[in-house]
């Protein structure tokens, strides 16, 4: 399980949520209800992983994408 204790901003979290939900919808073919998403991300196994490991990977990818999207330009402008 990948764990990252680095905090993200509220804006990063919002962008990550949008990216996560979009990926989830694509993965399940657009038939997911909110209760389906919650069931997949709320249930955790004894090892700390969510009941749906693919959701965890989707979340990590969404956070990484949100962080990358809000990175300041490398030239300082």
C-alpha cells in the first residue's frame, strides 16, 4: 500500500476528487451511483487497503495529476 503523509491543498483535493470520479466512471462504464463509489472507498481491509484496490490506485493517480496541474512554472513566471 502506498502511503503519503504529505498534505495537499483544498484546491488540489478538489481537482483530485474530480479526476478520481471521472476515472471511476470510465472504469465502471458510467453506471456508478454515488453509493457505489462510497462503498468502494469507505470499506477498508485489515491491511488498510480499500475494499476496491483499483479505487486506491485511481485516487493516487488523481492526487498526482492534481499536484502536477497546479505546479508553478519551473522558470518562476
